[in-house]
C-alpha cells in the first residue's frame, strides 16, 4: 500500500521537526510548510490525505487555510494545532471542517499520531463509501438501461409484427435504432443475392448523397465485410481501419460510412444474411460498446423474422393480384366472346338487309314496301346493337348518364312481380314448391329514373331471391318514405350469404352459381348508382337476405327529348355547325338535318370547327366528344367565350364517361348518346333553336 500523505504547516521549526518525526515513524509520507501560502502551493500539485495546521501563522491564519484546503481538496482531513486552546477556537475550527485539534505543547507525543490516524481512517471510510455509492449508482444505471433495452426489444418485436409492408417496416426499424442509440446517421442495407450487392433501403441523417445511389459489393467496405462474414463489426477509428480499399481514406468522412466511429450489424435469417444495419455519429460523442452490440443483435434478429414475413406477405399479395388479373382476363374474354356473337348477328342482319335493299333498288320497278320493311329491320337491328352496348356499360359500371323522367316505384314493383311470375309461380309449382309473395305498398312520391331500368333492378332481385329458396319460402317487398328518400326492402327467407359473399356480391363476374355469369347484381348496382341511389345488404347463412334500396324523389326534372314526343309552335330552321371526326357519321348527320330543312356546315375536327365558327352566322353547334387534338368539350368552352354563343349539343358514343361537372362547366346545353334516332336528334335541335329564339 502507498503511505498516507500528510502535510504539516507550522511557523516553528521545532514543532515541524517533532511532528514530522512522529508521523514518519508511523509510515506516513510527510510534507512540511512554514506558511499558509507555501502550503497552498504544495496542495495544488498533490493534495494530501490529511493536514496538521497551526492555528497561528504569518499572513493567512490556520482557519483561513483550513477553509482553502476544504475548497481545494474536500477529502483532505485537517487537524488544528493551537497553544491557545479555548472553546471558541475549537468550535470555529470544527465549523470550518476540521476533524479535531491538538493542544501545544503536546503532553504525549503519541497523541499526535493517534489523532492523525483517526483522521486518516475517517477519510478512508468516506472515500470508500463514496466509491461504493458511485459503483452502485453506475450498476443501477446499467441495470436500468438493460431493463429499458429489454423492454425496447419486446416493444420493437410487437411493433414490427404489425407491419406488412416491407418499406414501412424498414423505415420504422431505422427510426427506432436512431432513437434508441441516439445517433445522427443510420442506414439499413439489403443484400441482393443475385448481384451480391448491398443497397440502402432505409436511412436517417444521410443528406450529402442520395442514399438510393449507394451500392456496395459483397466484401467491400465495413458493410460489405459484415454482410460477407455474417459477424458484427465495431470500429472506433474508421480512418485507420482496413475497409477493403473501396474508398480513399481522405473521403471516408464524406461517405455514408462516416468516421471516426461506426457499428455495423448483420441481419441474419437462419444461415444467410439479408442485409446490414450501420450506425454512426453518436450525438454524445461516446463510442459504441458491447452492450450496444448486444442490443443491436437482438433487434436485428427480430427484424430478420419481420423481413421474411413481410416478403412472404408481398409474394402472396402479388400472387393474389396475378390470380385476380387472370380471372378478370378470363371473364373479359368470355364477355368479349358473347359481345362479338351478339354484334356479329346484328351486323349480319344490317349488312344482308342493306344489300337486299340495294339489289331491289337496282331493278326498274323496285318494291318500295319490301325495301321499307328491310330498312325497318336495319333500324331495329341498330337499336338492338345500341342495347348491347348499354348492357356492357352496365356490366363494367362505366355508364354514367343520369336517369330520365320519373317513375312510380310501387308500379315498378308490381310490374316486376308480374314479369317474373313464370319463375316464382309456374316453375316453382311445377317443382312442387311454393313461393309466397307479399307486397306492402307505402304512400310514396315518384322517384327519379327510367321505369324500365328500375323494373330490371327489382326483376333481378326477385329472380335471385327465388333461386335462394330451393324448398320454397316467403318473399316480401315493402316501400315507404323516410328522411327525404324513397325506400324499398326486398326480403327472402332463403339460404342467406356469408360475409365474404356479401363483400363481393356486386363485383362484375362474381357468382356462386354453376351456370351464372356473375353480371346480374353488377347490373343492379350500376343502375341504382346511376339513379343516385344506394343499395345495402343484410344477410346471414340460413336466415335469409334483405336488400335495402334507397332512391331520390323526383323533383322538377330537366326537360328531356323523349322518343315520340312533339313540340308545340312553329318548327324552326337554322344554320347548324356539325363537328365529327367520323366521315360516315358526319355525312349522315348532314343529310338528316338537310332533309329537315336546315342549312348544315360540317367540320372534321375541333380546330376546323373553331375556325368555321369564328366566321360567324351559326344558330346551333352539334359536336362529337372524343376527337383527336381538340375535344368536343374544348370546342364548347371556346365557343361559349364568344358573345351571344349559340346552344351546343354534345353527341357522343362515350356514354357520359366525362364527369357531369366538366360537361356543365363547358357550357353544354344538351347531351345525346350515340346511337340516337333521327327523331330524337331533330327534336333536340328544335328545342335548342326554340330556346335561342325565345332568348
């Protein structure tokens, strides 16, 4: 053991000599000073364990020196020597921090050592206690940090289990590491096993470069070595470390690796490495230690499991998406085949009848009645083709034209029941079962919409309900008004549906029937949506199904040009601009309007239409919607910027795929869907001209 260091301060040489001898004989290392100033110089270089000080000194007295020693070296125990012992001086010395005092002259010289020895024991005990307390504090801090990190690991495992997206998972993990390790910069790199390269998938604090541009070959740099060896690496001096020669040492500080401290941890799943996590630039400036490695190892293990799970989920979603696409393509192929069949039949009828009519017109005395019947067949075939297009639009839900007119929903229900009578009565009775249909008609206002479309909705619901009751049952239809809407409930006592079936019920091509195409309920949904209504389903397996339908009451509906309608007043003729990029349609509209007495000017595209309009003198503009270059909406907007712009009719085969606000903002006055009859076209032209004349 090192000897105890004792400082003796007294201006009497004999006293210094006596005390020095006693303490030296007891094994102490003694320093001597004859003044307070000399003592303070000695203390600055090497603080003693104890000091024996005379109370009366030249210059600074012993009490003042005592206070200075306690301020400079609090652990130094001080014993005061005095030849003027009194209660006052003793109390003052104790208050100033003295351990004890000795009276001069000494009665027994051994008393000096005994007092100093007790002072040294006290110091040793105080220093030992403080050391134990500091060690206990550090131990408690380490224990608290360990508990906190253990809790952090548990919480991190729970949190990472909630992420199914790989990118979100990695971003969360890098944020967690940055927070827990208190680092400025962190990067998570994933390994591509095919190219054997690492690339940054998530990062924090990397601002001087684009993280996505960083790639490292397996085995290069710190991250590359860690990925290759599968072992963590802790570098306290990256500038002098062996980094595989990838970066010049003078550029290390500018790289994403950074310097002078770094820790890199592999992310391992079973026996292969998925990537590495790199951290650096600790805000506190302290280097990373083994406990940081252990914590990172625990996090990396949890991350590896989460990455494999997220990748598995991603692969399942990709496979599911591919399956859905495949099923939709198959369904679209089936629908396309059916559409092609219907259109080919329609076109065949039109082509054959047209050729027969041409042949009959070529003879000297053509039979006009037969030609007329052939032309009527062509007309019906064309309307049949238009009906096929509308069905396709309803199947795919792209038909968005607003409902026309108003309908009595009670009458719609009765007609739908009557139309389905062969299904729910004749067919069921022939199979030995009975369907009890009950109708509860409420007092309701008319609803917006076409009666034919609404009948189709109720028809499909009744048809499905009957098929859902293979042993018979009850079917009820109830109408009433509530909260400004008209309600219709269709309830059956059939087999019901599970939650998954209800969820996909209105999707095109979804069906639970062996022979069904899965289009009926999609049509129902499309019609109800076009009528600004809503449809909901309550169903339970074995307990039946209820469809809740809600419709908008009819108000002052805008005037529509109906088939067979007529106009009062004088028929007007005008100079009309017709715009269409289809040569056949342009010539057809020109002839139809010309035969009705109108002057017609035609344009093949939007640019030509605007140029002709600027020439002036038009009473009406009829424009196609979809045209190359300038669309019909843009033509309408340009025309409406002029003074006294004429009415504009939008004639399109797109069935209102454009949003209604866009049509309204363009200043369109009327919308007609191709194909439309000559009667509807001419009737709409008359209404537009009469409105212009009235204005």
